[in-house]
C-alpha cells in the first residue's frame, strides 16, 4: 500500500507560479511511474506529467515548456513546478503512483490539491 500526500496548491494570478509536492509513504525508487493528473470542473481527469523510476519524463502538450516534474528520492517526494500559469490550468491536481508487483500494476492516488488561477 502506498500513501500519497499532496501539498502546494492555492490561488495565483495568471502568469504566476506554484510548486506542488507529493510525499510518498514508501521509497519512490520502488515506484515504477509517478505522475500528476488534474481534473477541472465538468471535465475528465487527465494526465499532466509523469516521471519513471529511470527518470524519463512526459508532459501533456498544453503544459510543455511551462511545467516541470521532478523527484527527490532522498525525500520520497515528487514535485510539479508550474510556471506561466493561466486560468485553463485551474483544476484539482492529483498525484498518482503506479507500482508493478508480481506482474500486476497497482495505481495509488493522493487526495488532491486545488489550484486556482485568476485572470
């Protein structure tokens, strides 16, 4: 079982920055993929950025060049640095951990943190 706790959300003006943190209850080197997802009101949850245990990253097109995902294995934490925020980034942001155990992939979610960008 993996527990994830997000923090760092809040209200920011367009053009501003926020950094989200996701602290895992286990060592993140044992987690295959960690990522950030978001869900805006009335929309489906979508992936924003992911990072694998080997350090490979992937981003949705709408955040490329503005968001950066990183991990600190010493703190068992994954970060999402969000710059040049715009109102379309407003959503609840969720941390997710995918762990493969004995060939079975299990996904764990955090409770979410609200990000609101005002125009």
